[in-house]
C-alpha cells in the first residue's frame, strides 16, 4: 500500500507543503496554523494534501492541526494490517508527540468515526468533540452509500448532492494516471478500514456512556452519510447538540466553509480547556 | 507425449436475462428474480451431460469453475459440480478452477473437500486455487485489500495440511487453528496438481513459476496472453533455474470448430457475442475493487490498458474477438493451424475452452463443437493412437476389489476389545471359531493383518 512521498501527485489548487512528524513507525504529514485552543482535525476519505478554505477559516480562531491518516495524502500506510483501534492509538501518540495533553477533536466523515472511537477510549484527553457528517454507526434502512460500487464521477455527484459542477477545483484530475493511481491507493486504505462492516457494531453501546461535550454537524441533504446518521450519533451521545448547515451535501466543508467554521469555532470556544 | 492437452470449461451460464443495456451489471446486482429454478434445472442437466461427455470424446480433462451472483456462470460451488462429474465418469481428470480461497474463512474446508474428491475419484482432481474476480468481493462482502495475503496464507495452510502429518498448529495473520489434521488426505502424492489462473500480472506469474504450478492465462488478446506465458518460462529459467514443461503453461481461449470456416462463424458469432458482451458485462468498479491489486500492479495494468487501447471484455465486438485472437473459430484445418500457432508462439501445452458450451448454445451445438474437436482436431496433436493423456497411464488406485485386495494392505487392522480384554478384528467377529481363537490370546492384541 505504501509508496514514496516523492511520487505523490500534488493537487493543482490548495496544495501546501506539509510538516512532518515521526509517530512510532509512521512519518505523518500534517499542516498546522493559528493560535488559541488546540484543535486536531481528522479528514475523511479524500480531499487530502490541500489547505482548504475551511482550514484557513478555522485557523483564524484556533490552533488548527490537520494530519493525514496513514495511507492518505502524503502519509504512507504501514505495511501491517490496521484498523480503527490502531488509528486511535496512532492519534493518541500523535497528540503526545505534539505535546497536546488536552485538545479539541474534530472529525469529518470517516475521520468522524475515528474521532468517535478516540473519544470512547481517551475522553479525558478531549476538551470537546465535533463530529461532522460522521460515518461509523449503522442506521437500518439508511445505509452508508457504497462508494466502492460507483465510478469516480458518480462519487463527485454524491459528495455534492448533484451540484459537483461548482466544485471541480477540489476534485482530482480523473484523466491523469498519477492522480488515478493515488486515488486508488487512498481508496484502498478506505476499503481496508471500512469494506465490511462499513460501521462499528460496538460503537453505539460505547457511545452511550460518553462524557465529552459533543457537537454533531450535519448537511442539509447528505447523499453519502444519510442525515439519519447525524441524528443517531446525537441520540447516542449524552447531551450532544446538532447543527445543520443549510444548502449543503456531504461536501459541506467545501460548500460552506465559513458557516461550518463559525459553528465549530463557537462550540470550541464555549468549551475552552 | 500429447503435444497439446485439451480441456473444456463450461461456465453454466443463465442466458435468459435482459440485455446489458438494461442492467447495471450481469454480476453482483443483476436481480435474481430473473432466475427461474425450473429453467435452471434444465440448464444444469444439459451442462452436466456436456461435461460428462468429455470423457467419451477423449478430452484430456474437464474443468469446472467458480463465480458468484451472476448470469455468466452458475457454479458458485465448483466442488459440487466436480463431485457430480466424478460420479458419472471413470477416468477423466476433473480440474476445479475455484476454489476462491480468500472468500473462505476456513481454508481447511477446501483442503477437506478437495481431498475427498481426490480420494473418491481415484486421484483425478486438479486443484485450482483462485482469488476470484473483483465481483466476488462485492458478492461475498470480503475485504479485497486482504485478498492477496489471505490467498497465499490459505494456500500455504492447505498445502501443509495435505503434505505434513497432523495434527499441527497454524498461527498466521488470518487463520488461527490449534488442530490442523484433515481427514481424508489427498490420494495423489504429494498433493493434487495445482493450477493458478491469472490475468497476466507478473506477481502471479512469478509466484506460480516459483512453485512449478500450471499457470492458466484467462481471456486476453493473444499478444498479451503470449507475453504472460513467455514471461513464465523466462522467470522459471532465469530466476528459479528450471525449464517448465509445456503442461505448466495454459490459456483460456474460447474455441469453436464446425465443418467449415463459414459454418463455424455462423454458429459461433451469436454465442460468443453473448459470452463477452452480455455474460461479462460489468462496470470497472466491480472488476477492480481497491486493494485487489497492489498500487504498482494497478499502475502497470492501467498503463497497459491505456497504452495498448485494450477495451473492457464486454465492449469487444465479435470482429474484435477474432482479430485480436481472444477466441479461435473455424473449420478443422483453421483451428489446427491456429492452435499450432498459439503453441509455437507461447510454448503452451494446455488449451482451456477447446470446444464445448458458450453463451446460449443448445446442447446439440455444444456437443457438435466437442465432437468435431475430438475427431478432427485433437488427433493432430497426439501420437498415432489418438489417446488422451489419462489413457496413457494406469489408474492411480486399483479399480476392482480383486486388485485392491492383492495390492493394497492397510497398515492396521480394525480392532475391538471385549469385556474380558480380548481384542479381535470385528470383520471376523461373527465367526465363533475366530472369537474363540482371539480369546485364547488375551493380552496379546494383534497388530496389522
């Protein structure tokens, strides 16, 4: 699954050079900017290697840290088989290495699943938890869209709920071999983690006892993680609050970066360490 | 020696389905409401008769295969089909081009079933090991990113289970077994011949050459197929230091022979069209799920597709199939000529799909294909006696009780113990004189015969 970072193609827009941190055997690419409440952001199954407008917005108010998961962006996958439990330990070590003993954790989509799993095992490390359109739970009759069973152009449609034409800049070049192979590699890591089951059957039971202040952010009409998943998380986590960003799909952080950042910053500042 | 070994492979298609334009795919998601079991009964009956007929036609072997949830081939359990064929034939080898090892979380089941088939059939089983198409990973919910590792771990476990005394412990990455000790063990020693099919990836060619197994290239344009088989020979010679037998090199090339070239094309065209354009209709995302290939293989594979302008199988026209030599169609002379060319160019000694059933062929047409192949093509590749390879050797075990009794002595006799500590062979326990004799030998149990 691994390849040398030198061969990782760079998106034409929003690419920035990452900083590097050795976490165990993994050399992590991450981007960091801003000051204030330390906030670790866990990305979803794509849109890597970019400093997105949402990140910029966040960094205006908080110390925003955006690492790339093993097997995504410029962080190489380890040679061994790994799962969400390994990612939880990985991010514990990542925070330790950065010297962050207590921080805010924000996760989007698959990153939301990792963040929820992290909160279950290390609640004392978190000042707050924000789950944005999070995967990880099962809602009968409303399964996660099977992104493995569709061509890339269809994934783009699903991501922006039919309005992908406005966001082509954020998508990889579907005609470039390097981009296609890189996307295949990221999708491989995604499959490694989520092919079956596409959720964690143990997570609901574990979330019921969670004592971390939690915000769940949903889209208006999410074609990848159905809206009911947001409700399910809010129902499971004691005291969780829900906000929805109007006019958005699963790509809400790209579609409404200012609005999303404002909601999340306000929540983080309201739960300062 | 037979210059070329002829095998049929009958996929058991279910052609009574909508055309590809009306389906997402003929695999994975094609609604099974299209499957009428009464029609299925008739098809299985036809197909099984065609497979059984291979023995009398004089094929060197008959192959069965494994696919799941599709209209292309209704053989989800190749072992069941093999079981039926061995029961209705007596000498012909049966090759199982399953079992799709990564789909099974218990490789011992494969070791057991193949060993059973080998013992029951008198050592007639060729054991294929396959990874399966990408589609199987959707149909079985198996994680494709584990497929390569799981395949080789299952392979290693099965081989060890067949060749080393049990019980032993297996602690791998994927399988954890405290007691590996399968009964029965296979009849062929050290184990049944192993075939591994491939799409031409050098990783698979190398792994197969390393173990001296038969590599079977699946559907491909002829140049690509030839390249893969030549690569096998080169890797065997240069990396592993041996010259492979032609019988280690095979390819699946759907072949149809009729009285004349014109007649052959007239008959084959609609059915080979169904096979490729309908039966093999599937989107790329089903065929190549993430992780089914390494990133490096994916890059090479995709690069080749783009560079050589290789179309997906279901986009090939009949003319493409003929021109790019995915298939062989013609009268006997044409087919002989093309098989000789295939053999000379690739060094292969095995042709898979030499005659038999394709697409929606009626039984008579499949049988005609096999009969003309048997009578007018095969003899050309055989010594003057025309015999298939299996008719050149004795059966691997005695086929009559008299031979068995005369030549095979069990190492141990069965023994029972009576309450008075008398041991005796239960097979003579109903004879009072034998019981009496046994009682006189208290404490001295007999071993062996």
